[in-house]
C-alpha cells in the first residue's frame, strides 16, 4: 500500500486555500439568498479546519450558532456598547459580545 506523504505544512496550505474558497462561496450564497447553502459551506470549511488543524481566518466571521457567515450590513448588525463590540446575527438572532480593550490601549 502506497500512501503519498504530505508534510503537515503542505496539508495546512491546501486546507487554508480550501477554507478561504468555501468561505467565499458561502458569502456568495448569502448574497444570493441561499442561507442553507451558505451554512453548508461554512460547516465544510470548519471540518477542513479541524482535520488539517488550520484555524479559521479571523477576519471572516461566522455565527457559532447557525453557522451562517456574518457580513455587516448584509445579515448581521455590529454595534458598540461600552467596551464591547456587539454583533447580532440576522439569521438566528445570536448575540456575540467581543471586548476590544486591546485596541483601546493602542
Ligand atoms: Zn446565527
């Protein structure tokens, strides 16, 4: 049995390329009003991330509850409240609060 050996680095390169492609597709799906498809793409991207141990890109947000990609102005709202950024998913209503102390100290 021969098994092609790929270095961890190569696997992660392929993984992150696929993740960003899937996230592109999912954003496209949201724009064309196909949320089910969008969630499926995000789910696939997450699975690839887990398998190849690649982290999901930080600038590409998705809802942890319904897995829809979050795009401000399209399907989610972003508000500032106190020292937190409040992101509300427009698909399921999930509210996420992220502190931004680090940015404030700069
Ligand atoms: Zn959601």
